[in-house]
C-alpha cells in the first residue's frame, strides 16, 4: 500500500518553511530558522577557496608580483655593495655584502606582503566587486585569515626568490646560523605587514590613499630600520627612535638567523624577547583588524 505523507503542521507567522519527502518511512526535513547559521565552526571550504583565489590572483601576474620585486631588491644589493662595500668593509665582523643581504631579503618580503593584502579589499571597493567577498558565508576572522595567509604566501615566495638570487651573487654568502630565527622573524614580519596592508585597504577609498601609506609610512620605516647599517652608529636620540620601530626588530632578528649576531642586544635572550614582542604586536594588530572588519567601517556603508 502506498505510503501516505502526513500533513505538516501549520507554521506560525514568520516561521521557516518545511520540506516534506515521501518514501519508505516518511521523513520531514526542515530548514533552519531565519538567522540561525547552518555552517558552524570554521568554514574550511570557504576559507580555502578564498586563500586559493588570492594566491592565484598574484600568481597570474607573477612577473610583476614575484620576479620584479626580486630584481629590484637585487639592484639594491648591487648598488650598496659597490658604493659601500669596497675595500673589504666589514659590519658586525662580516663582509658588508653578507651583512646587508638578509635585511634586503626580509625587507622585500614585508613590502610585498603589504602590497598583496592592501590590494584585496581596495580593488573590490573601487571596482564594485567587494560583494563577492562579503556575501559568501565567511566570518570576519575567516576573511582576515584568508587574505593575510595569501599575503604571507606571496612574501615567502618573494623571499625565497630574492635569497636564491643573492646566493648566486658574487661576494655574498648566506649561512643559516640560527634557522629558527629566520623562520620566526620572517613569518612575524610578513604577518605584521599583511595586517597593516589589510587595515590600509579598509581605510583607503582610492589607490592614491594606498600609495600614500606605502610611500610615507611603509617605505621610510623599512629603509630607516637598520637594513643598511647598525643603529650603534646613530646618535642616542635616533637609536631610541629606531627601537620604537617594529621593522627594526624584524630585520635585525632575521639577520641574526644568518649571522648569529645582531644589534638588538647582547645574547640570545634579547632576540627571544624581540620575537615575543613581535608576536604580541601582531596579536594586537589582528584584534584591531578583526574589530574593524566586524564593524563594517568603510566596507558595508
């Protein structure tokens, strides 16, 4: 005898509709109430999709996003080693080329991490496609994680490319004296600039605003953070100013990974404290970025 589907009970006004299926053992499937999330926990598929989208975006133009920064950074090395590295000049007991190469590597990583994340939301706001990022079932934390992770991926790709080019450059030798410091400070610097880039893309309303942050904030902090010198050569006032610059700790800590010494302080303890401070700074910046995304400031208006 054919199964009969029981009538579903009437819904109250505003209740979600129900779907009734018949078969061997009638089953009733109801939609979740309005406003109740269907996806709970972490939307892994959505997060992975956003990450892959962002990575493919910069890989599609890798000549501009990876190879061009590597060439530019290598030109910095050529210019400064020719101008300042003659006559066997040494800094921290090593040839000038060996001293400046790690700083240039991590500087390229940070600048490109910022460039990648600062373009994500800004291009969507300008082109009117930001809805493609806001409509999918992604939380603010997942949106931030996907964009920052893609920016860190680009930073690492640029860093590996620059390191390979510098390793082949005559007169420069790269030795991994402390690999943990290379990994830690490279990641902390990339995440720091990726978060700063995301905040800049939220604030900016046109590409000129983003370029202003790059030219008047990121570039000066990068170049005046001990990339080409040790801060011991500065006056006490400028030494104090340099120690308030987080870029200084990224570059000096990353250099410590190659040389086994830095101008942060004496001993490994100073390097460890610098690494912990960068982690705390990134955590505070991530919380700020999350709150700004949560508020929808300059995004959902």
